[in-house]
């Protein structure tokens, strides 16, 4: 077989299970694709071919021995280099963390290994998952950013190097690069995926993010990592959403979407405005324009207060010990964060809670909210673009998807963002599948 | 029968269940005791005799109809006037809240009603459960404070007006008045009792507190209110500790206590220092002096930063709309809280978490920590005394008991405080029973 690297994770796992391909063949093909594309894309921060192949061989031996297969048995995944790995360095895109070798896996990484996945390597992150860009370029146009902060994960999946990757999102770090690179990205409901042993910027805002080339793969990846972890203070023990099963179902009634422009609509570029006008027309009465109450505008300063204060706190050692080795944008953010008062911080949390409640109300009348994933296609240059179209949803902790359904006149991918109420992750995927079928 | 008001809650419930007394007789006797003692003690902020008797009559009718009894069927309880009641005003000891009539019960109050209890009335709190004293006097000496902020609950139980009462604790508001009034007081592990529809000073520090005249009654009261409530963000669904059953068991091996002076030992009055020297002698090698690491001294400024910042946030409407009707001590606290930075606030939370972990470690080697409940007996005057001996344990969220085992040379009660690791509430009660038997 050829082009194994283009298989979806679900197909690859099935073929391995059926003995029609081996994990080693799959991993070798992915490594060959990386060899071909990496000079232009630069998605990987750490990659040890021998270690990857050794994992694949172990997976193949387990198969031959008749041991049970996890849902990702033998399937390679990319891991953003802010999620700890016990067998590879984790340097958080930060010069101060060079040579850091954690002894434990991040909870989400350990769950992927448990599902049988091969941890192929660590993908490039911006500095400390914030704005200062890494080396990665957009697979569709090397003059453009892949978006950030999960730059390498989005680019690696888009470039066919790996079918799945983990990223993170504290503002727009999964949705935006997914949109810029033309892949599916998902930020599950806050508290559904453990953040243990992952770089902490903000307990309130940090999420694990998911990348794949199909909705089915997102569902498989999501199910693998949505497992209760008492060590993550924001998780609650509850049955995880049945993503794979729900995605495969037909919606019981035709979904209805709320078309939401958000208070940052003014930042949407002409290409996005035009694409959304077309979308609205194509959907007809299956989508209804909804204006958000004015109160929603408070999300942006609230997210900023929480993120900057939390970053100042969680990165205080880096700032105190080596601020001269941090980027200016990081230093300035931490310095703003140090000036936030506890009152503004607490008020911002009240806003976050209120917004989540308001979105629950709003989304009750609709299957999902349809809104841009980013202001436009990936900008030219190294700056990672604006997260503004994600800020509100991240702050509220609601699930969000970026779907690669649009392109600009030059063929550059643009994302459509679908958002639902908290814990409606499974229905959100099902609604997304419906939307894809309606628009194709 | 006479002196029904002196029955324990457990005995009273049993006699009612067996048809040997009625709830109405019990409530009438408690009301008579209140009539006799209230002029001197002033424990009640709101008391409606007719409403109390009507509840008792309904309990007696249910008994006659053969309906099932809860564990507190027909037993009167006092409720600190910071816990909402749907059938009585809740004024939080604050002029600005005069005439406030909530439509819903606090979660803990609703659970007591479900257990069959008669909500006799609302007990006096200091202003907004902080320092500015209410009218209540110490039942042992009207020249002295009952302690605060749960002044009326502690005094009402001590004066035989009611066998059980609910209070709250954000610093030392249950342990200190229990010690000053010579009753048993308990602050369960943070997150074991819901704070829904209770005055919020601080999510991190607020606890519901329990008052009774015996350990058995504390256990019955605790079991009635320890029920998971998803609306309290700090609760986790887990089996509640079996307080009543564990208290009735013998310790499997003889308990060992850690004698801990804490960094505020210098505030302990000569009476307390002498009493603790005697205690240590009486316990011999069943108690071992343990010095806390220096780090523990950070608890006091950390608790202050969290409490003051949270109070400034949660009482902002009161401050903004009517600061001139708040006491000077409340105004000054809120003003200090407004100046706390998010960095100090977040660092204080890290200290709280670290302390809880350290106490878990320390308490692992002992059945409980033995430490003063207050600097000395109740001071003369209206000021409610120092919470300093509670601060550390409240911040760490660990369970604490005040046992009325000591008195000074004038016969004034002094408390012994027993503390355990988080979620060891049941064993803490059992260890307390053992300590009482050893010392009697």
C-alpha cells in the first residue's frame, strides 16, 4: 500500500486490527511524509525516528500476540510540546525550559498511549503557548503563519504527517491554527480533558485541544482523552460524552443554527464577511441570525484579566529567574498581569460564569452557534494572527469546533466555528457532520 | 416529663419516635427555656413561637399518621441568621439587609427539614459574619462575649435553648464561640456541606459549622447536612463520612495525638498554656509534641489576603450602596481587600493548597492534632475575641472540633481543638470520643 499517511486514524486502526497493515508500515510512511514536507513546514520540535519505530514494533508484537487493541492501536499522534512526555523532552517553546525532561506523561498523553497510540514526536508550540512564534510555516503557503499557539500540531495534521495531534487552547490556540491550516480542530468543554502535567497558563482558561482531518477522527481522539482525573480540580466525575456513537447518528430533527457575529465582527476580513453571507444564504432558514446581548462584550477584557493575571502567577519563576530570555510580548503580558487587582480578577470570573449560563440559555434554542473561527485566512508573516473569535467561547468553557469548510479566492482555507452549550460535545460533532453534508 | 430542653437531639428523637414525648412538648420546653434565659443571653435574632409550634404539631401529626421519621424528627434546631430560610427573614446581621425574606432555604437548612428538624428560629450573627458584634452575651457570664461570628448558635446551645444549631466559619466563627460557650463545635472538611443560599464571604474559606452538647449529636447533625450539592462548586460527589457509626466504634488501636502549638502560640493566655501543659502530662505518650515547619506561618497572611479580597468582591454591593451603614471594621476590611493584587491572591491560594497537603502528611502519622481552640476563655466585653487558633485549619479546609474539656480557675469554659486531615471527619469524631473518655 502507499499513502498510508493519508489514512484517517479510524481507518488505520481498523487496517492494523485486521492485520492488513502494520503499525510500523504506517509509521514509516508518516516519517517519509515528514521527511518530504518538514523542510518547508517545520512542524516538529522533537522527533526520534528510532523511538517512534520501536513503539510501532511493540504495537505490532502486541497484535501478533493477540493482545487486546485500544481504539488507536498503532496509530501515530503528534503532541504539542507543552504536554509532558516521559520519554521525550518537553520544552514548552521556552529557552528557559531547554533540556527539560519530565518523568511523567501528561494525563492526556498517557490516555493516548493507553488507547494504543504511538507518540510520534513533539510538535512546535509558540513560546509558552502564547504569541511569540516558533519555526512552523503554513503547509498551504510557507509565507504564512500556521496560527498559534498549537502551530506544529495543526500544520503536521494538515501536511499529512500524522492523522491526529493534541494541542491546547487558552484563548484561540486550537481553533485558529485549525482554521488557518484547513483541518478539523476541537476545544472540548472545559473540564472534560485533564490538564495534569501540561504547561499551566490559567486554570480557568487552559484546555486540551484536538486536531484531525475528519470529524470521525476528532471523535475517536476526544473519546480517548475524555477520562475523569481527580487531580484536575476542574473535572467532575461523570460519564464521558459518547462522541463516536453520537457522531454516527442522524440528528433526530433537522438542526437549527444560530448565526452569531459576536462583538468582534468588525475584525472579520472581507473574505470572511463574504463567506458568511454565502453560508447564510446556503443555509436559508436552517440558520437564524442572533444578536448577542451587549453584556457579551465584557468577555474580551475579562479573558484578558484572567489570562494575564494567571500567566503572571504561573510563569513567575520564569519571569523572576530569566525575564531577559523571554520575548518582549511575554514580558509585557506578565507585567500587565502583575498589576491586575484581585477585584478585577474576581469580577472577570463572575463574567465567565455568567457568560456560560447565557450561552447555555441561548444554545438551548439552537443545535449550535455558527460563527467565524478567525478573522480571515492565515496572514502573511510569522505573527500567529488574532484569537479574538475564540476568546468568548474559551472564557465560557463551552465546546467549539473549527471546520475547514471555506476558502478564500486564492484557495486558502478558512474555518467555520461551531459552538454549543457546555457538555454538548457529542451533539456538537453530530451537528457538524450534518452541516458538512448540507454544504457539500 | 420536665427538662426536655436538656435532652440530647438523639435522645429526643428517640423518645418522639417511641411516642413517649411529642415534638410539641419538646418545643414548648425549649421555648420556656428561651423565655427564662433569653433576657440575659440574647441568642435569637428571629423567633416566632407560633410558627415553631405549628411545625412541631405537623411533626406530631406525621408521627401519628405513621409516616417515616427522619433522624431529627420533631427536634428543634437554631439556624445562624446568615443561612437563608424560606419561612423566616434572613438579615445577615446587617442593617442593609433588614427585612430580607429569601424564598428558598439554604441547602443545609433544607436538609435539616428533610431530616425532620423543627427550625425554631434564627440565631444572632455578628455583622455579615465578621467582627462587629451582635447583642448576644455569654451564657456563663453576661459580661463576656459568646465569641463570634456564630454567637447566637453557640450561646443558644450552651444555654439549653436548643440541642443543635448551625453556624458558619470563614476564620474562627464556629470553633471560637463553641470554646467560649462550652459546647461542642465542628467545622467539617471544606466541601462536605453545601454553602448554597448562605451568605458568601469567601468561596475558599466559608464553611457551615455545627454546634451540639454531645459528640453524638454533632455526628447526627453532621450526617444530616453532608449531602452532595452540585451547586456548590467546591463539593465533589462522594459517599458522605459515616459519622454516627464511626463515632460508636472503638478505635482499632489506641489513638496517638500530635500536640501542636502553631505559630500563634504566643497569643495563648497563661490559662491556656497551663491547661495544655496539664493535658500533655495527662496524655503522656499518647500525645507527642510536634513543631510545624516554618512555612505554616504563611497561613495567617494568606488567609487574610483571601478573606479580605473575597469579602471586598462579595460585599461590593453593600459597600457601594451603603458603606456608611457598615461598621468601621467592615469598611476597613473591604478597603484593604480592594487593594489586594491578583498575584497575592493567587499566591495565597497556592499556600492554602500546600498547607492542606502538609497537614495530610503530618496527620498521617497521628490520629489527630491537639491544639488550643482559642487564646483563652471568653474575654470580657463585646469584642468577639481572636480567631487566630482557627485560621490555619480553616485555610487548609481540614476538619476541626472544639471540645469543652477545660476550664479556667473561675470555671469558665475553654476549648480543646482536635484537627484531622481532610475527609477524616468520622475518625476525628471517634478520636474525640476517645480523648473525652481518657480525660474524664
